[in-house]
């Protein structure tokens, strides 16, 4: 029982922002030591380092700073600038998609969000955006989770 109580105390401190090193919503950055497959979650958006852009993705003609389709506060995962990054889009990208843009970062850039911590990506990284899955038992299908 002692272990469970310690875990509950730890979780309680984190949820109240009372923990010394773990604070929800704090900014974070990929370091230059990160490798392909390393991932940072920003709410329901996963940012994963990749080695290349998938061959079926196309360079966006009219890129948007927003990386999640939608107009709610939860969907406001946005780049700080379009000048620092090339954005490649999957063949289908809509509100139901589980795969989103791939970012080829030419100069350090940051993914901003009003409630989750900002995520900084160093120059030279290729980062794939994907979305958290949710299992709809009634429909027996996967769906995209939303903030």
C-alpha cells in the first residue's frame, strides 16, 4: 500500500504544479541528441522525429501555421512562423485524419499552444505530426481524440 500512496502523492503534486521538476504546460524542446522515433506529445498532437518525408506527401501550396484541423482552442497547435519550415501534407488531411503534416525544419521553430507547453524543434529536423487515437466501442472503429 505504501507504493500506491507514494504514487498518489506524486501525481497530486504534479497536478497542482507543486512538483519541483515536472510541471504540466511547461515549454519543452527536442535536443540535438534526439533520434528518429523520439516523440513529444503536446496534448493530443504527437511530434515524432523522422528521417525523411513519406513519398506520398506533397509540399503544401498554401501552408498554414496551424497543425491540427479545427477551430477550437484545443486545435490551436500552431507554428511560430512559416519562414523556418517546409510543410508536407498527407494525401488526405481533415478533421478525421490520424496523420497530419510533416515539417522539414530549416531554422529552429516552435509549435505554440495556448494551454499546452510550447515545443521547440531545432534546425535540420524532420518531424511528423500525428494525432492521438480513441477507440469508439459503439462504432468499433478508431477515431481521432480531441483536446
